[in-house]
C-alpha cells in the first residue's frame, strides 16, 4: 500500500535538513530557497520500504506567509512528522500546522525534536515536557517523540526505523475510486513538454489515458508517468507522481487544478460543509464572512453563509454554505481549511457534505427538512463504512436515497452520485439496485444512468396531472392538449427524457389518455353550454350553405352577434372534430366541400403536369381571393409543391 508522510512545523525548525539527513535528498530546489535558507515551495523526497514500495515524503514550508503552500502539500498526507526545534520549542506555526493537519483529517503521526546538539540535557527535558503539555487533547497526544540532530546524526536511525514501521502499519484510508490528483507543481521538461506533479488522493490512472484538468475541464492525455524518478504504467491513491501531459502547455495549467478523468468531477460555486470553528480562533466566524478557502492544492476567495445561526463561535460545529469566487471541484467527505483574511490565520475547517448542493432558500417551507437531511449524511456514510453484510448495503442505500431526495426533480447521474456519496462503483451500484428493488428510486435514462427518487418522480407526475386539469378547466372545449402545452408549467429545465418518462408513466397507469397526438385526462369530455351548442350549429350550417365561397369569419360573427373571443373555442372545436377546415386565418371550409375540391384537383393532375391560378379557376370558377388561399393551403399540406408560379402534385 502506498502512503505519504508529510512534515509540519515552524520556520527554521529543521524540517528540510531532517528530510535530507533521512533520505539524502535536498527538498529545497529553488535558488531563492538556497539563498534565503528557508523553504518556500513544497519539496519531495522518498524512502525505500521493505517489499519494494517507496514512502513519499512531502516537505512543507514553515513560514506563516507560505501556509497556503503547506496546506497544498498536506492535502494528500497519510501521517505527519511534526518537527519542533529543541532550542525554540513550540512556536506559532507549530500550533497552526498541527491544527491544519487535524482539520484535514490526518490522525496519525509522531514528533521529531530537532537540533538537540544545540541545547543541554536540562533544557531538552524542559522542552520535552512543554511539548507533551502542548500535545494534550490532539491526535498526537500519545505519539512517540524522537530527539534527533540532523548535524550529528544522533537519533536518526531510531527515527528512520519508526517511520518505516509506521508506514507499514498505516490503515487503508477510505477513498473514492474517482481518480483525483491535485496539481501542486507544473513545469516544462526538455524533450517531454508539460509535466505536473501531485499526490493521488483517490482512484487510479493508467498511462495513455484521456484526462482533464478541473474545474476548467481542459482536455489532455497522460503521455507518461513517473513515481520517484521511475517510469510507471499506473498510479493509484496514496502515491506521489509526475504526469507528462500531452495537449496542454504550462501556462494553461495552474496549481490547484485537479487532474481527473473526463466526466467524473462537477464544478460548482457553492458547497455545503460541516464546519468547525477552531477553539483557538480569536473570534467567532460571522455570517457572510469573507475567508481564504483551501481545498486540495487550491486556494480560493469565498464567503460563509449559515442557515440556522448568524455566527459560529470557537469550538462550535454547524452546517454552512460556502460560496466561491471561482468554481471548485470535490467529492463528499473531502476536508478543507478556512483562513481569516485579517489577521491571516487558520480559523476553521470543514468536511464537504455536498459538492452539488440543492437550492436552499430561507423562505422555503421545506428548508428545515433539507437541513435535517443534510445533517444526517455524514452519519449515514460512517455507518455504511463500519457495518457489514446486509446492514452495510442498507446503509449505503440510505445514503444514496438521502442524496437523491435532496436532488429533487433534477435527480442525478451515476457519475454525480459517485461524487455526492463518495462511494465506489460497486458499492454505489449495489445501493441503487437495492433502492430500485424497494421501489424507492428509478432509473429514467438507462443510456446515461440517470436516477431520481420515487417521491420526486411522483411529484412530477402529480404536477403533470395538475397541469392537465388546469388546461381542461381553462379550455373545456379542447378535447386534448399537445405535450408541449402540458409541459409548460411543471417541467421547466427538466431533461426531455425525464419528461417523457413521466408522461409515459401517467399513460401506463391510466392517469392520462392519448388522444391523437395529444393527451387528456381520462374523464375529460367536451361538453358545450347551450349557447355554445347553438353557436356551433349556426357556424357549421353557415359554412355548409356557403359551399365553395365560405364567408369571412369576422363578417359572419358580426352577423351572428358574437365576438371573436366567444367564437374562437367553438371554431377550434369544429376543426378538431373535422367538421370545418381552417384554410387560412379567417377562412374556414366545410370539410365535405374542401374534400370535393381536393378530389377535383387530383383529377386535374391525372391529365396535367402543373396547376396555376388560372387552372384552379378553370376547375372551380372562383375569385382570386379563394384561389390563392386554396393553393397556399395545398402547399402547406404538402399536397402540392410550388415551382415558380406553378404547382406540381405531390401525390398525397
């Protein structure tokens, strides 16, 4: 199993010198670092482990100005070596680095007490006692402490032996199988082009695979990969590596981008976190506070919003929304760090609850239920990870079900569910299968593996039926409505396939009926009021009497003492029933009369190749007003096709 050791500690406490003494590698690679004698950028080294594996070591800067670089390096660390100099003891960045490690979920490590050659035994004993008091209540409270000197080599053998032993004993971390490598360095190498480095925090990647850098989704290919200077065909979680990127130049890639496979991560400008304000924070974290947000190797300006409070006091934990200035990518369970803007220091940390959160509005009556469900997600995830057998499957299904419930009508694809639950592919599929079998979720798009909760689907179905009832009430003379008319109110921004699934389910259940190309409620029948029935008969008889020269609709309505608004639904009903045919606006033909006209036209084409206005006049003897309207109607109905001033028969 690949693991990574990270250093932590105050500036000038000897972190880089200790790594050099342990590995023979100098992590300070920049001229400025060598000239100033301080670490600015992340440094990397390794130790060979029994069995051929190599332990990656990340050396972080200790200066307060470079804490953001320290956070970037600590993001993929499995256990930590807290370095404290014997001549100075616990210092400000000692405290902050230890807090950052805790906030990032690191819970294993030890202490290296350096520069022991520079102090006498009595002072050393006092420093050790002070360190033990400092570590009380932290994850290093019972950790071993190793007095060492990088200059003389004293204590290095014991420290090295412990590092190797501790690396072998590290438990397997809970990791998603989504491949992610936060970029902490990007440069150009002669003969290779663009190269990036980082620690793989989850998943695996093969050489030659299609890749992308998120959040901008820049596409590329992993042309080659190395681990500790050795070319490899595959890298996986817990390994430090370098990737030779094909298709992108150095300026296009930034530190903090996440190397991933296409389609597995989803950018967002909002995250929901389980946020904890450090007990050592100087003041509460206030509503809408501006902060520096650190996740993986990325730093981003952000603002914190609370839903059930207006501040988070030191030592408290609560649900919070973080709104970013730029898009971020993450998955459920990720750890992050918040630093105050003034003074610049670490004040809080959080665990990512939803990287694609539901819309939360204070006036939403369902807000308390949504917040309660969000609060339950971490415990559901923990239960799914710690139980076994059938109980584990039930816990996974409960986690997926809660996420789908929060997604509402939009549902989620399988890829989104992996990011929203942190579950691996096989665990996710087992949970979805269980939910589907219990009728609590359904796949509405098998090709793209899209899912929705049954409750949300039923709400969509109810919305479709309510819309149908509303339309029938609004236009009772319409026997059915087009699907587009039916969708207008309840299906905004929903995928077409989901809409079709809802309508198909309504028809299958007998709750909607197909009527021609439209849909209606099964119990709906067109019933005319007495005055409408009389108007229908008058309109029909007037057009039947008129024969080849039907009246202008407006003139006829004036004669009948009826308004356009009153007559419109009756005329539409006559057309839908097939009694009248609308040739153009304001001109309707009795269906039988129009049928006879079209039959005469067909007979004409039996002995003629073309038809024009004169030819139609020869057939019908009508004025140009009717002839033009009939010719255009036949063109629109694809009975004829216009070529210049002539019409040719299409054969319909």
